[in-house]
C-alpha cells in the first residue's frame, strides 16, 4: 500500500494522462482482438485474412500511439524544453571552461615566470 502511495506522490497532476494511456492501450488490445475474431469467421482465404489482420493491427496501434502522444504532448514538450535548457547551459559552461583553459596555457607559454 505504501508503494502505491509513493507512486501517487511521484506523478502529481498526471493521473488523468496515466489512466487515459492505460485505457487507450486496453482499447487497442480489445479492438485488435475483436477484429481478429471478426476476420476468423469470415469466408476469405488464409492469406487475405492475414493481410487484413496485419493491416488492421498496424492501423489500430498507429492510431493508439498517435492519441497517446497527443495526450502526453504538453509533458513531452516540457521535457524537451528542459533538456534544451540543460544542453544550452552545458554548452555555455564548456565554452567558458575552454576559454579559461586556453588563456591559462597561453599565459604559461608566453610568460613562463609569471
């Protein structure tokens, strides 16, 4: 029970998205299964049934994935923005470090006694 409470605390304000994600995955699984059952009782050849099943599953899971990405778009954008900020900070620090290191070696080579 404490693990569940820890999980609730770990994702504040995102529970609607988590629940929507699980529901979308369950819906995709159910729809894929129902489509396979629908094709199984049809009077088409096994090869055509396989082609239709693969096509339908690909379309179903593409749509599920697209909707899940749409649900999480704001969170993904926030993460990407944070990642870009960290990368920018690392770039600024590394340029500053390189400039100071180059200046230090330049001074040591041109003024060895200083």
